[in-house]
């Protein structure tokens, strides 16, 4: 095989044991997700034992406990949504660019989306969380296009080139975002945590406003998965297999933009979920992108929710933004990927 | 001194000799560029002291600087802008020299302390010491420990040391992300919701610097700059490649280690007083190199250019019409980021990176 994607360990197994292994892995991943959701509902500034949560779910807990537990529902739901979108966007981008280091946060797409939101809030008087996703979209798209322009200057993008271009885009946008938020502190009072990436302090409206965008992006990613399999063999082989690389990349850009804009509008720019999760998904699911997308969609929210729980427990009664936790636990995934990079790259 | 005449009389072209022991190579263009950079720095410094509401009138400036001021002017010179200006000069110089050393060792413009996570690591170390154990340990020591830890982490995770530029840069981005997250954690844990405190620790700021800070960076420069200048010749020879450098007696391995150590100390000192200000150590050596149109590390010129860049950036930060409270690190990140993008696109078009 001449794919640039890591094959699953012990690739020479029969299809049947491979499938069995994958199903087993998927069941384990789903169990992890259930645990992560439970942990997200149980932990906080006031930890709630599992028994109390169970009572709330059955509807016979006292009002106080019910309020505490139910206040954690929206953030848990947002964590699931953001985890799915970021991880799937990462898988998609890694497949499209054939670059194992592609990540919506690292490449500056999330920074573009948040720059769009910040601009609209500061200068266009857009208020209300529901409208912001419309501004995140052009921001993410623009960042993606700039990234493409810088990263492909002089033809042929290498693995490192794209990451560097992303670092440049992120740095400039981060400076812009900080300048705007710092010079208009009143406007951004409620955005303080969002700027770093946080699940807390948002309500169901946010979820409903971004859900359609996330859903369309996710379906598009699923539809693109077979074409990504062809693309992994190289552009020429993909063409001869009937996939149109340019079309796949354009559709992929649209899908990634939708996913990243939805995630960023909902919870802020969060990096490294889209980098780390696809690597784990690839190890478990093998080279098939259809399976990778499914695994990413299950593992992404688990990672994000567990990171959020850590952030809630670490500084109790204060909270540490989930974006800080994911950067700290996700960056080692980048270091690990660097060690595995072959050649000069 | 009339170096040119003496050169013509007593030695080969382009060399100034002092007695029979010392011979310093001098290039006309480098001297000229150096003089222009110093002049521009002086102009920017004067502007820093005299512009704006609290500025000192140009006519009063000479006496104010020499200690003859009273009232408001004295306050501005001795407390507000004087120390800030001196810290900007010193920090900029340290960052410029640090970048020149590291870029020369890695033979790569991107192998610069602010790109490969050194500055962020130092920033995290400084934040831990300054916020969690204030007064117990000097901040500069924390910055040094953080910088060394970041470099060890980068060195180990590339799997090939500092040799492979691609891996170096990506590992640096990862380590920088971790260090920044750690800094955020420390600031949130101690300072809670103070957005200005956070941005100063993450981006670097020159607001409210004292003479103590100026003394810190001054001591660092006093110790490191002579050593760096002694090493300069070897560093430049090292750029010819290890084999040739070895034949010429430049001991490439030892030179590299010394240069990295000096660079780390300089960056840590700069970060200890001003925070991880982005992209000065990346851009100063590059600008110096382009101004002289030469090859080589241009350590002295990179040092001067670094000082000029940071004083200019801080002048913009202080007099900005948008918001005069923004930390200087935000300006350097925006401008330096655009410059880096331009640099990368150009080098990639040429296929030289």
C-alpha cells in the first residue's frame, strides 16, 4: 500500500476478524461516551453522586438537586455537539490534505470563525447567540481560503507548510481578536470564556441555532468519506477511480467550514480535539474513512466532555475553560505525530 | 577614530587593526546600516518620551533626561516612560540577539525562540513564579527553568534534535500551545477574571515596568553580549556547514551548544521582564540580514534591530489611536505574523525552504 495514512497494526488480518475488532472497539468507544456524559452531569462545583443523578433522571429528586443537575444538561449537549463537529472536521481535513497534522484549531479555521463572531459583535451590533453562527461561517471560510493561498504558494504543500501557514493565520487572527475584545470590554463581558473555548454559561438556544449547520456539515462529511478513501491513494489514482479531487476538496472545505463554524459559534475556538481524535480513530477504525468518521464522532465528544470535567474539578469552585485543558492534553498528540513524521517533510 | 584611514595604511582591506594583536573585520555597508538603525532607534526613543499628553517638550528633553527636570516631567522620565523605554531597548536587543543565535544554529529563519516555543515556555515559568510564589524566587529564574524545559521537550519530541527544521517548527508549535495553556491555567487559578493580567502574561507587555526590570535585562545583556560577540566569528563560520567549520577550527558542536545556551539565557531574561513578546526574535535577524544584503549571522546588527523594532512597536502601543491600553505583544504578533506570512510565501515560491 502506498497510502500516506497509517495502516492499522497487524494489517494482514482477514476482513472478518477486522470487522469484529472494529465493532468491539466501537462498543467500547460508545461506552466511554456514555461514561463521559454521565461524568459531565455528575461533576461540577457541587459534585452530585450517581444515585442523585439517577433520581433526577427518574424525576423524583428534590428541586435543588434537580436544578443543579439540569443546569449541566446544556453544557453536556454542547460538549457532544462540539466534540462531534471538531473531531469529524479534523478527520475530514486530514483526509483532504493527506496531512496527519491538520486540525481546525491548529490551521486557524476556528480562529477565523471566532474573528467573524468578534467582528460582528463589536462593530455590527449583532447580539444574541443565535445570529453569531452566520458570522462564524464567512470567517471560517476566509481563513480556509487564506490558508490555502499561503500554504500552496509555490506549488505542492508539504505537511509542515500547512501547519506553518495555519500558525501564521492563527497568530494574526489571535492578535486581532484580543485587540478587539480588550478594547471593548463591556461588549465582550459575556464572551470572556468563549474566547478561550468554554462549554459553560450557554443555553439551549445556542445549541438549536448551530445544530442545523453542524448536521449539514456532518452529513456532507459522511457522503464524502468514500471519495476520501480514493483520495488517500493520490490524486491520479482517485481520478481513475472516478472521484474528482477538486470537487471532493471543495465539498470538503464546505463541510469543514460548516462544522468548524458551528463548533466555534457554540463554544469558542477549541484546538487539538480535531488533531488527537482522528489519530485514535484511525488506529481503531483502520484506513476506511467511513469508519473513521463514525469513530471520530463517538470519540470526539468523549474527549471534550472529559476535558471539561477536568476543567471543572481542577480549580473548584472556579472553572478552567475546556479550551485550556484540550490544548494541554492535545498538544502532546502533536508532539507524538511529529516523532512519527517520516523524512524531512 | 578613523578606522578607514588606518585600514588603508596598516592591514588588508576591510579590517581594522588595534596594535598587532586585534584585527576586526569591518564592512562598510554593515557600519552604515548599523549607524542608521542606531539613529532611528534614537529618534523613536525621543518620540517615545515626547509624544502624547504627558510627553516632554523637545526643548526640555535634554535637561529632563540628565536629571534636571521637576514636577510632571520628572515623573514621566523617572517613573512612567523612562524605565519602560529602557526595558524596551534592552528586551528588544536581547530578543534580536537571541533570535540571531538560534536561527544561525538551526540554519533556519523559523528556528527562532518565539516560533519554537522557547519564549512561551519561559513565559509559563515566569507566570508560575510571579503568581504562585511571589517574592520567593526571582522571576528570571522561573523564566529560565521554563525556557530550558520547553527546549528539552522540543529537542526530545523531534526525535532528531534541532536538525530537522520541519519537525523543529511543528514540535515548537505544540510545546508553545502547551506552555500557553499552562500559563492560562496559572493566571486563572491566581488572578481569576483579570483579562489584562492574562493578556500580559500570554502576549507580553511593557506597561508599568520599573527600573528593577531595566536592571534585570541590563545584567543579562552585560553578561551575554560580550560572550556572544566572542562567539560571533565561530557562529558565522558554522553557517558554512559542520565539516568546513570543523576544518577551520570553529568546533561546530561546541559552538552550537554555547550559542543555544546564550540564546536561551537572553530569551529568558527578556521574557522575565516583558513576557513572551512575539516575533521580535524572528524578524530582527531577518531584517538585519536583508539590510546588509550579506550572508552570516550579523549578531551585532540583529541586536540593534531588535531594540529598534521593540521601541517602535511600543511607541505604537502607547500612542495607538485604537486603544492605548493594549499590550505591545499584540502589535508585534499582528505585524510579525503578517511579515512571517510574507516571508514564508516568498521562500516557498523560490522553493528555498
